[in-house]
C-alpha cells in the first residue's frame, strides 16, 4: 500500500519533519511504500495565489490523490497547524482525502498545544472526506532529541505512542483493500 508522508513545516531542520520521517521508516519496515512531500518545497507563489494549474501543484496533488493513506505532520505555530500546510490543503478538491486513512502528527514547544490535532487539524482533514482519521500523535521538543551522528531519539512515552500509532495505521492500511471490495459488493447489490 502507498503512503504519502506530507510535511507541513516551513523549516528544513524541523522536529515534525524528523518525526514524520521516523514514522515513514517504521511504516516501510511493515512493508508500505512511502513517498514524501514537503509543502515547503512547492512554489510559494503558487500556494499563496491558489494556482491550481502550476505544474508542481498538479504533481503534488496527484501524488496525494494516488496514495492509499496519508501521514501528515506539522509543527504548532500560534496554537494552530502551519499556514503553508493550510495553503496546500486548500488547493485540494473538496473530497481530496476520500477513502484515505490519515495519521496526524504534530510537534510543539509544550503540552499545552496538543489539542491542535483535535480542534484545528482533524476538522480540516474530515472536511476533505478522509475515510478514517487515527488518533493523532503529539510530541514536544523535549520528547524528541536530534543528534547528527545518531539521528532522532524519542523519549520512551512518545516512542510507545508512535509504535502503537504505526501498528494501528499499518493494520488499518492492510485492511483497506478488503473493506473497499466489501463496499463495492454492497453498492453492486443495492444497484441490482
């Protein structure tokens, strides 16, 4: 199954980007094919002016639409997810996440921002018709340590949450083809 790792941080050395890659690495170990799209790499003018026809926006949208599932990661700025992530999500069709499994991730400076996942990001993902949005994973800067030589180290509590989230995401993702087949069968039965 294909997974799009959608990064919403404007910073190259972002905790959320590192957490996103960590989750992608874990999903690859479960046998999922992961592609990464960092919204910061898209043309700023196209994002700001909602240029749906920009070739990079067209490619990015197609990458998202072709994925079976999305892992979306964002840092928390001013008690919300990033503006560049919102700008990209605004360019998607109204049903851009239709039938997709979504795992939201967020990082921030303190635990006081963890509700961003439920009160800011989840409603937008739901409005795009995501099939199933898993419980989000929020980590503070203190729970994620980066070392150029050893990479990302997660504190034990957040490592356990990530492991549970990856396991649930993988299980649900492997179940998608069967669920789609059952839905098609049901629709066919109703049509007959």
